[in-house]
C-alpha cells in the first residue's frame, strides 16, 4: 500500500497517436467520478494513468492511495482495504483504518485486481454495491467516506470470467470507464523519446535536484514516474544511431519499465561517451529480431523472441523465460503463446516440449506445476 504525494507532476512521454488517444481518455475520465478499469501489459504504466486521472480530477486535492492486490493473503488484503479492530487476529494490537478511510473525498487505486481471490471479489463487490465498510473483527458496518475506485490489471478479465476465476458482476461494477494502455511495440515511434528521457535522467549530475523535465517535474510514459531517481558517475552521454536503431527494433516485452532498466544498465556499465551496438545487452542487438526489417511478412512477437532463445540459442526455460515472468517483464499471455508454439512443434507432447526448452527430465513436474499455478498450461490433445 502507498499514499502518493500530491506534489508530483506527471506527463506521458510520446507523440504517437496511441499516446494522444490515451491523453484524451484520461481527460474524459477525469471529468467524472465514475469507476475506471485500466488494462494493459506489465510495465506499460497503468498506475501512472491512474495518477494522471486523479491529478486532473476534482479530487486532486484529496489523497490517492494504492493497493497491490497480488500476492497478499485474503486476511491481509481485507485488513488493508477495510481496516481492522484491536484483537481481531494475532498481532492486531490496535485499531487500524483501511484505505477506504484514508482517502476521504479521494481515490483508491486497486492494482492487479485480477489476482483477487473469489472471496475477496465478493467482499469488494459488497462494498461497491452498498458503500458500507466492515472492518475485520468489527460487529457493525460503517459508512464509507466518499471515495472513487479505480482498478488495473494485466490479465484478460473476460477470459477469467469464462474460466470461473473472476466474477462477471464485479467486472461490470468496476468497468464503467475502460482505458487500455497499448504496449510499447505498438507505438515504436515513442521509443527514442523514452530512451532519451531515461538517458537524461540517469546521466544528470548528482547535484541534489530531483530529475525530471527541466522544469522540476517528473515524467512518466506509462511508467511509475518516481519523484526521485538514481544518477550514476558514468562517461556515457549519448547513444549512436546504429544502437538506437537496434533498440527501436526490439519488442520490449517488459514495456516502459524494461526500457528504464536497460538504459540504466547501459549507463552503469558503459565505458565510453557514446553507446554502440556492441554495448547493448545480447538479446537487444540481434539483427531483425522482431521482424521489423525489410522483407518480413509480419512483426515478430515476444513469444517468437523467447522461442528463438530456447530453440536456436539453446537457452534454458528457467534462465530465459522464468525470471522475466517472475519479474513481471513478460505477461501470462506471452508464456501461454510460447507454450502454444512449443506444443505445436512437439505435437502436443509436454515431455518433448521439456527437451525443446532445454530442461532436464527431472524438471517435468516442476515445469507442469509452474504452468498450472500461473494458468499457462494448454490442453495437449488439440495439437495431436
């Protein structure tokens, strides 16, 4: 949970039609108090969009509080959202207000709402329908303060509804205004602007001034847009045209968050003023890796790139795919598409997929357990 300061100023970085459309949708959403659902892949900046909506709304002088719903057990998530009373569970030594009380006349942003358990979905739905708060351990209901609810997810909620993992009535409650933030590969003209922004952020002299846009403001482009940033003593000052071309040709499965991390890594490890293609991480300097060059019939997907690493470069699934997914640099749909490609190649045999993805035979159960846990296992019969 975090309480975001009011003093931050944010903007979207980019000149693409997709960015202009999102800006218009943000302005539209800010003019009302309707609930907002923000969807998009990991790293595109759903939280930044929520902050911009709040900043331009009539509630801007009130708090915006956020809660990440992923990875929290029901008891803790319910306590964070609604609060608890003293003695309601072990460790509850005092009454604690929930987020819905901490944002009077403000906004509550629920990130990763698609990860909520069925029980918590019922609890949230009850609040949205009645406006009443029942703290954990409390005997009486309390009326909530006037708050606006915004939610975000990188999952396909309609698909979850079909599989019985998300309540359809809750979906329609939170999906009054729907904003979909496009992935970076669909707005490649914004990539140079983003790289330039992060280059300036990480190469500025450490003079004690908060980095930003030259006017004291911080910036985000579907990114977290933190008010402080790292600066590094590095000779790096710019990127060569060839290196920039390679960066623009990359698929960026982790979107803007990955751009920030890659630029910071290049600044930290760079040993000369101008970054060359040879200074890029290996997976970013392979020519034509995304089908962006001449003569390609279609642009390669994230799963295409991952499949190439596994099959052509003989990297292990646990080294090339698993860390990216666990660090939220690729999405569940990316992994599912990769498994689909593997099953097509193996004609539905998961044991052959295991070998294709360069895993030991002893990893078979571990691999299937991973796929089941993260809803990435596909029926094998359709590939035979």
